[in-house]
């Protein structure tokens, strides 16, 4: 699976946002996650020496990536939609059992 890492990364961003903002709806967290992941992907089009040096580190490559790909943006969006769907189902089931 070529985009497996991108999917997992976007889900990580979604779940971190959901954990930090538990009062937000899944949709609100999802929109914010897509904005963050897309912004980081678009930042790969900008090349400054310090930023490129950071991207050469393991941490920088994992968090910021190295090469822009529109397919990654699509993968991020699909992953976040999946995360929102699962999160909403869990919340619905939790509220129904009360």
C-alpha cells in the first residue's frame, strides 16, 4: 500500500486533535485535521535552507515530509473522513447506551 504511511499520519493528526479538543464534534476536528495536513503538504513546495535542513532529519521527514504530492492530500482527506466516521459511530454508540 503506497499511501499507508500518509493515511496513518493523517489519522494520527485527527486523533491528537480529537484528544486535545474533546468538546469539538468529530466534524470540527476533521476539518481542522484536513487543514493542518494540507498546509503541511503545501509547505513542501517552499524551500528555505533551514527548513530543508530540518526535513533531512528523521523527525523533520516524518512530521513535514520532503516532496509535495497531490495524492497525499487526497489520502489525508480520505483518512480523516474515515477517522471522523469511526469517531462519530463510537460517540453515537456511547450516547445510546446511556
